[in-house]
C-alpha cells in the first residue's frame, strides 16, 4: 500500500514537471454516481505557486494551505472552489454540484470462472467508500474488509439481498444465504450474448444510506496472449500519441499502442501483458511503424506500414492475396463501433467483423480473418456516374449503426489543386448497393480525415481533421462545422496549437474531443456547439480515453519512465460533474424535466402476427410546446399507430405516446409466397427523441432495431416428447411393403436413431393421439401453437388416419389432403408437396371445389381435437414430421419430428383351426382310452385264467 502511494506521488510529480498549473478533485470511490454531502472530496493542485484554497463557508477543509487536502461539504448545492496562487493569473474556478443523496453505499464483487461447466461464481458484498479498504477502493480485494463485513451482515439482517439482472435477455440470478465471511454467492452461466448486467438489491437503508445499483460487463473470460522472452516490441512511430483499441462489446478487453510497446489487458489495465512480434518476420523499421490494431477474441489484426498481420496464440502471419487482401498498400482497417450483439450473434457467420481499404479498393473481413474485395474506385466511378478521368480515392471507411451498412469517405476532384471535395457513400451489404449521400465538404489537400457514426437510428456522424470537427445530423439534412461559444471553428487555436487526438462517443449522446495536449471539448449529439472543459491533465502527460467495465469514461495514463508495474494507470473522469460546472457559467438548461420510455433492449424481433408496443413520456414546463419525435431508417416494411395522451398539472405538461409496431401483409392465397416473404423481411432502425434538447439534458434517446423475419432461436416441439434422457437404444424394425404410400417390391427395413428422432411414445392400439405443439426458444417454453399444422410419416407409411371428417370440421368445399397435394405436385419431395406456400382453406365457397366431405380431415390444430388413429390389428412404429401450415404464422419453416409406437392387439385365432385342434385332442384322448381298455383287459384276463401262485407238486420216492 505504501509503495503504491509512493509511486502515485512520483507520477504526480512527473505530470507536474514543466507545465502550467492546474487542479482537480476526486473521491475515495471510483464511482462518481454517489458524489454527495457524505463524500470526502480530495483536492489536488499541480504547480509551484499554490497559496491556499478558496472554498465556501458551508464546506470544511482539512488544510487550506496544502496543495493536496480533503474537503467536506455538508450542505447540498453548487459550491465554488478555486485555488489561490502567488501569481497574477487566476486559476480556474469550478462550480462543484454536491447532492444530498441517500445513495452512498456500493456493491463490490469478485468473479471466479469455472470452466468445466462454463459457469461463473460471483461473490458479492457491500462497501462504504468512506471506510472501505484500499484494496476494495482499487478493486483488487478478494474478500471483504472488517468494516465491509460488518456492514454487509447488518444490511443482511435488515433484509438486503442482491440479485444480478441481465439487461438484454432480462434474466435474474439470486444468491444463497449470507456466508460466514459476510458475502453472498451467485452462480450463473458464462455468456457471450448477454453481457450487460445490473447488480441491484432491495431498498434497504442503514444509517439513512442505500446501496447504489452497479452497472457492469460480465462476459465469457477473454484470454490475453503471452509472448516468449525473445519476441520484439511493436510500437507506433516515434512521437505518436497513444492509440487505444478495445473489443466492440467488452471495453475491458483492450489494447494500448505506444511508441515504445504495445499492451493488452482484459481488466481495464489493472493488469496487462505486452504484445510483441517474433524475430525475423518484421524489420526494425516495420516494428516501429505500427498504424492500427484491432482486438478480437481469437486474434489481433495489426497494420504495420501498409501491410496487415494476424497474430494469434499460435502464429504471427502476414496476410496477402491468399487471404483475400492485398499484401501491401493497405491504408487502414476499422471494426464495428457499436455492440449490437443480439443481431450480430444471430448472423455471426454471415456478417463481417472488419473492413479494410487501400486508396483504390474496399475489403470486408469475416470471423475466420478471410477478406473479400467488395469494390474499387473504378467501379465506384461507374456507379456514381463520375467521369473516368476524375481522381477518386478512398480516405477511410467506417461501420454505421445499421449493422448491414458501412460508409466510404471519398476524396474526389476533377482537377486536383489546393483543395479536394469529400464525398460520402453508404454501402448496404444486404442489397449490395452503393448510395451517394447529400454530404459534401471541401478540405485542403493533405488533410487527414476520420469520422464516427453516432448512437442514432439515423446515419448521424461527426468527422474531424487535425483542427476541426464536422457534423452531419438528421440523415444528412443538417451539416456543418462544430464551433465554440465564441464562434471559433478551429479548436487548435484555443488549445495552444494542439491537434485533435481522439473523439470518444457513447450511448447517451456524449461526444468527448481530446487534443494531443490533453485539452478536452464536449459536444452533445444533435448540438452544433462545443464547450471547452476544465483542464484536468497537464499538457505533457501521455493519455488516452476509454471506458471501464461500468462504461464510465476513464483516462489512461502512460509513463515509460516508471517501473513496469506502474507504467499504466487508469483513473475515472467525472464527466457529468465537469459538465455541470461548465454549464453553470453558460446558463444552459434542458428544456424538459424528464424523458422516459420502456425501451429495454437495442434489438427486437417481430414474426408474422406479432406486434411491439413502446411507451414514451416527456414532462416539460407548460407552454413550451414540446413533443416526441419518432424517426426511422432502413427497410420500409412495418406499420405503426400512435396514441397520445396529455396531462397538465401544477404548471407542467405530461405527454405520453404509445406506439404499436406491426405488419399488415396477408400471406394467404398469394401467387408467390416466398417472394412476398422475402420482400417483407428486413431490419428497421427506430429512435424516439424530444423535439428540443440542449447540452445539459441527461437522458439518451432510445435507439433500437426491429428485425422482421424468421427468429432462428425459436423452434417447436410436440408436448410429451424429448430428445434427452431416453432409456432406449437405437433399434431396427421392418415396415410391410403393403403399408407404404408408394408401391415397392420389398419390405422396408428402418434404423431408428434415438438421438435424431427422440424417445418414442408408446400407445395402446385403440388409443388415439392429438399432438399439442409448443413454441420454445433458448430460455424455454414460450406459448402453445394454435395455428394449423400437418403431419406425415417420414418413411412412407400410410396405415394411419384421422378421427374427424371434413364436414365435422366445418368445411364447405373439399379440403386439401396428402393424396390430392401429391397428385397436384408430381415429382416434388414429400417435405415440399404441402405447406404454407400452397395452403388453401376449405371454409369459403370462393376457394376450392365441392367434393366428398366425408373424407378424413388431415389438418390439425390445438382446438379442433383432430386425432391420429392407426390399425388395431398389429403393432407399428410411426415417425412423424410435423409442419406449421398457416401462412400467416411465421417466417420460419417450423417443423419437428416425433415418434409413436402402437402396441396393437393379439389377433383372434381362426374358428376352424380351433375346432380342428379340439377334434385332434379329443381323438387322441379317445384313442388312448380305447388302447388302455384293451391293455388292461388283457392283464385282468391273464390273472383270471392263470393263478398268481401255483400249488406245489408231489415228490417221487426212490
């Protein structure tokens, strides 16, 4: 602990060297959401001319003449704080907003990954930042401190009980009882598509303090690479500012490239390793010419010079034409900036993960790091109808928020002189379409441009060169250059000539512009004015911006002069508090009091017959005339209706809008079913926003996408059947050729695969069966399917029927049957003969034709109670495939397989056979009686005529 403090002090002294003075503040806790009258505020001044602190009377300071001290403000409000110096220069004054909040405790957790069952053990306790241990405040504690243990046990006694809620799938995980160590333990599965979580508890107060909800990322463990000692460093060109890149969905999994080394972390740089190259692959100049890096779960893409390399655990490979990309001449590559994980997870095999470009060629790459060339500037000239003699170059390419689109920033000039025209083309991957947008900008030749799409359903973006920030809002209808309060558009002029280093955007509309000398500007999405923030870091420090596991803006400091253990330090940046301080001088206030909605996910799915209802509400002062705007972008395949309710009370107006999204297309009796389905599937992006906003409005506009089409996570099963836990093994059986639908010369031998067909259900021969179909997804049962469905025996058996007729089911005309559909579609496989594409109902005079309505009705649904019947004279094994028949039920081809074993009845013996058997038995019995009579008669006759004992004869005398 003492060593860490010494190193931190040394870093502070290094940061203070040879720079103008500045001051800042921080809390004991890294979470500024609980900044309140209970918090200890640490003040810190960098410089040599400090005299004392100017503070309001309502606050108390530990030592007013110390450049590093602690402040307590016991009254809520805005407190003006400024350091006094011995020079004529007045230091910056901050207007520090201190709330009187009852939320002052924090959750703390540790995670243990269990790989044998792919689960995670989360250990949780409560901490008070004012009394927590240093390990808990730096997030390195493995168990609770004594004070935290006592606090947690007290909270547990009062009824506190935490739970983890996942924001995407909306699952809740609960702990067991409190352990003897004063912790709760939650077991939960590892996840790759449900990363954002909330640790929350009951509203239980101790000493008038509640526990703040903790928003955090918890993902499948992300491995980091470890290189042998003989590997050589990879670095940026000398003097380059820091380059930070992180995983699209997991901000804690990141890379930092410097002009000395490249570092990798999976815990927001609390620990890290170096990323290096094996000797002999890159020259020294190439190793120190790193241009860009992108981090993925299974590898790192590295752009050294104009060549792309792939680094994995097992190899360091130069990518070339065999990988689908040029071996040299590559200017850059770009990853997806927004985590649309549910959509990308659904189409992970088809969607690209990286785009790359040279001056003339545009590539996209996939999860196997194979690239495909999409177009060239020569082809783009033809598409955009430009003269072939014009000069057209690709400057940079970025993914938009629409997951199927990317934008190419092009440099175009007919006669290239001092300036060039910048054009922007949107590429849609679904339709392979390039569209020139109504955006044009003139910049000097040689300007380096980059841009980012914002968190918006519309393709809103910010673009920058070394000195300016440009914007395009509302689908390219508003465009221009960002300017400051004084009307200045050149940010370098008000930041000591420094250049734009980095632009950081988030999901709540914040845009943070960082200059190379650490001067920072703030822009709000939809606002065309930038404000300069208070100085936080001196001009010589090497820093970068990124997000931590709670998606809080942080500053990463790098100092190669310190020991390796302390070269990197991550500190949270209190952006909200700094904005409140700036806005106090600017008197910029939000036009509304509250903007609420029930959009809980970025991704929604609509199938046929489904609808989505969204609720939004805005509260604003009366007579402002605000309203809620709905904007959309993408496929024009959805319809929506809106219901607006007003309420005025106490000078405030509450406006509530309920919007219902749905489709109205009828797929029944259409000529081309599959074409109509394809035409009405696609992705539409939506956003709700207030009609007026300002820089101080805290809430974000809800942005979400609706994917209309087949949801691959849904499937159907027949109730009572399963594919696991079956005690039977695979077996074989024979189907008599007379029982098959098609005429064959031999009996059919079938191998029953239990893993494929599941456990067969055994029924008595006279027992009929009515299938109940259930809809499931990855989380389990959803609903009972009430739509029509059909069945057929997959091996061709035809010795089953149904217990109800067409007439009994209400048919007016003859209904479709398997025999009639096979006759109408000769040569078509049985799976495709009959389905939603050609279903015709029998309940209308206008559809079909009259016929024999006494035939069995071969269509089943949940309510018609149509049952399957089979022969009672013999046993049989039936493997059925079931298909949803209703064309208006789902975009998916929903099928399932199940098996039924009919036991049959022992056949009755023939009367003649029984009579013959009885005759033979009687004849045999009589014959035995007759023979036994004669045998015994012979024996008795011998006894009558021949005595049993002869009398002895007389002896002669001699």
